[in-house]
C-alpha cells in the first residue's frame, strides 16, 4: 500500500519562508516524509544513501541505489525515482543531475546538514559549484511538528497497540519470571496485535535496583516479590512511533510504592493537562519540575517530553531551552520522571494529542489511576 505522508503545502510554505528553491534530504525520517517509504538498508548501511529532492513548486524526486529501485517504485508514493550504481557513481552525481535538469544548479538549495556527511556535502558542492548550499533542517523540523489526520491516525494506532501489548505482558507475568520473559511476551503481543506490522521494536524491562538505570534493556534477573517494575517499549507501525513507559509492583505493593506511584501519576496527569495550544515547551518543563520538587521527588536530565512521529524524538521538546509554542495537531510524548532517591525511577510516559479543546491521551489502554500489581 502506498502512503502519502508529506504535508506539501506546509513544506512549500516553510521553504519559501527560508528562501529555498529546493531541498535535499538524506535521513531515513525525511526520506520517508517525502516518499512514504522506508528503506531498511538506509539505516543498516549508512553510506548507501537514499535521497529526496523537493522543489519550491512541490515536485519531488527520489534518488536511490539501483538495488533498491524495485521496492521503491513499488511502495513509494513518488513516481519520479532515479538511481545510481553503488561503488561506481556517487549518490550526489544523481542529485546534481536532477538539480541541473530542473534548472536549479544556480539556485539556493537546502541540504539536511545534520545528516549529510561533510564528504557528501563537499561532493555536492563540487558538482553544483554555482548553487548556494544552506541548511534545510529547520524547515523540515517545523513542517513535521503539526501532524496531519493520517499521521495522527497512525500515531493513535501505534499508541493503542503498544499500550495493549504492555498490558497483556503484565497480565501474563508472575513473580519469579526473568525480566527477559516479560520482554518477550510484550514483543509477541505486538506482533499479534499488529498482524506483523509493528516494526523497530525495542524495550526495557527493569526490576528492583535496575529501575534506577536509564534505558536498561532486560536480563536474567527474576522479578522479586515486593519490588517495583519499570517497563518501557518503543515500536512503529505504518512508519510512526509509539513511546510508552508503565510501572507495576511485583507480588505486593507496599505503602512506599503506592505513595510514590501516586505522586508520579499526579505529576503526569498535570503535565498532560497542560498540553494545550499557546503553551511554550520551556514553560511546560518548568511547571513539571516544580511539581516534582513539590512532591518531594528528584528528577533526571533536562527533558520531560518530546514530539513523536516518524522519529522517536521530534520537535518540539519539553526542555528548558525550547520556546516553541504548542499548536493543535502536535503529538507529545509526556514523561516527567519522578525519582524516589536511591530506590526507584518512577517513569510514566504517554502519547498525547494537542487539540483546540482538551488534550487527548492516545495511549489510553492503561488505567493510570492505580498501580498494577503482578500476582
């Protein structure tokens, strides 16, 4: 099935605002945004570039390695597909040819400078020496901030499916199980729920002292009675990510568990409620920080949330230096983490849609009101 992803009117508007005649992108995320198709080897083999070229008139061309041509023509939403011969021609030779063909070799060209290496950037500069090369990263960041209805539908599907997989895994877990068994149960549930369509699945299942380790994977450690469990999972469907964290007690929830869980839950509820049009990302960070400190907790890092979409972390980010004003249509992964010092890292994370009215929690399969207990 071919999917058109790009919000072309907004992208063209942003390109005009930046004074660009065309833009060249090479990251898996922005290639997918232009073409609606992810090439796996673009991630696995980093120098096998797949590039998208978009003009300020809205014309899109894809330039891919010859052995990726058949699948690109089959799945991409763009008809104009060009190829280069790997190890024989530089990918930038194909890009330069397209720019020449479209009379853009003397124009102002945006290049994805955060992703295109210096070598490839210099290669393109030599091939179009009369073009003015500048950055187009911010143009794409701004364009992708507000999601279209199909993007929101994909993100909702990702959030609901991932949340349901977490709940199935928790319901099937028992005290004494190794952490990795719970992780396997979660991955198996994702495959079943998505009929094999969930991709890029990663997880973290940590119990007891492992809960205070950021981005812990999972291991042989058994789920100990009376301990806390932190479970996180990231997965994508139709090219769009979910990013969720959930908590549970193992065997029995102590008063300490319940007290700190309620603190973290209430901080999360307030953070979600603040995700409204007109709010600045930096102000949301400060409000969550004050909530955590008022609850007697500590916190880690300088990020309490971020947009999610084609990439796991997108703009805006709920951090002190981000002055982006929220708009309806943004999807934010809210995660104001609360630390019970030296004991447990209480981490809840939800995907939330910003609307003109109240925020909508897309990951709504979990009832956050009470702490789940594995029995």
